[in-house]
C-alpha cells in the first residue's frame, strides 16, 4: 500500500487548461507518493499525434509510470464510455500493485465519466457508422438536420442546424438502435471512481500566462516535427469527423499542406483555436465540476502535499 492509499485517498485528479503545468505536477506527485500518471486528455490517447497534442515526452515517461497515452489508433472514434472502461481496468491493475493513480488532463467529460458516470448510449458499430457516413458524405449539414427532424424531431429541436458533429451522432445512434439518443441520456452507468475518496485539484493559472505559453508551445511543436506528424495523418485519408482529425492545429496544418494557407496562417489558427479551448476548459470546470479545489500553479505542489499528508 502506498502512502497515498494509506491516507485514504484512492486517486489524485488534476485538471486544468492546456499549458497550465498540470502534467509536470502529476509526475511530481507520482514520483513522491508512489503513483502512476493516468491520462485524462481526449487527444493524448491517440498514437498519431504525440507532438501536436503535447503528450509527455519519452524522457518524461521515464520519470514515472504513464498509462493510457497514445494507446488508440486515430481511425477509432474513441468515446468517454470506452475511456471509463479503460480507466477501470487500469485502476484495478494499479490497485493490485499498490500504486496510487494520479489522473491528469483537461477533458472535463472524461472526469465526469469517472466520478459521476455516463449515459448508457450503446456504441455504434463501426460497420454501421462507416456505411452511414459514406451515404451522407455529400449531404449538406442543413439537410442532415432536416433528416433528423423527420426521424427524431425532439432531438433536432435541441441541436443547432449547423452543428454537424452532434447531428451526425444523433443520426448514427438512431441508425444503429432505432431509438433517439435522448432516450439513453437519462440512463447512466456509475463511474469507476464514483463514491471513492479523491483529491481533486484544478490548476487555475492567470489567463494571460496561459495564452503566452500556448503560443510559444505551438511554435515549439512545429519546430519539433508537428507538421510532419500531421502530414503522415493526412496521408491516412481518415474521416474528417473523427476526433483525431479535429485536434487543435490539425485542420489548419492540413489546409497548409493542401496549399490553402501559409504556414504562418496555419500556426496562428492553431494558436487561436487552442487559446479558445483553454478558455472553454476553465468555464467548464467552474460550472460543471463541483467539489474541485482551484489552485494557482505556483501553489499547487504545496496544496497537494499538504492534502495528502493530512489524510495519512
């Protein structure tokens, strides 16, 4: 049993906007308290984009055990339900080894799936999804919304006519199950951390500092080979609606590779998209995730150490 488990804390959860320094904090906690770093970032699960998603470097991965990073192929439409199942099996193996899980990332939906459970929407079979998307590939979004209005008027009223991704999701579930996606949303499966004693920290930096770090990091990722990484992804000709194809920076860099944007413009687009995402992350946690302790980056280590020590 580790010191973290001995004090009653079954897992440490660290969230925060991108470029807030939360990954370094997770490694620090894992090294000191006998833990393993477990990913909670919906883009860092993909094998295709180590650099562009700012996954821990190979050197950082030698500093502590890392789980659920880069374990999913980009062609897979990975979901919060599948993530929760992967975490559940990871938690079991870590518990058997006496290792404290330190779960870190910026995907609020992943943390909600772990702590509050998730809707019982069945996965859409790949064959059904592929056939459906091939049929509607050339259909405009407003026409898809009209189709949803005919098949599931209640759900169509809840979705914006221009929200292609959610419209497609609703139609795919209808196609696969014959039921409205809304009919599943009231049914929930418990999350693997539901009811357990947890230390939940939200690293909340000054906004301007996050913006500065995002811009600098994106330029550094380009220098480290992010463009070549996206070029390899582009060659796979994957469905543009797949999550990996919508990772911050990917659309702009693909547009550059297609000759539609100068590299400087693609970089600026990636930086802008990432800054907007960081703002949404902060808003999400402030309004959706009750019971988290917001901490400044420079105080996070002291707060974590004190909280863990007090629970011994």
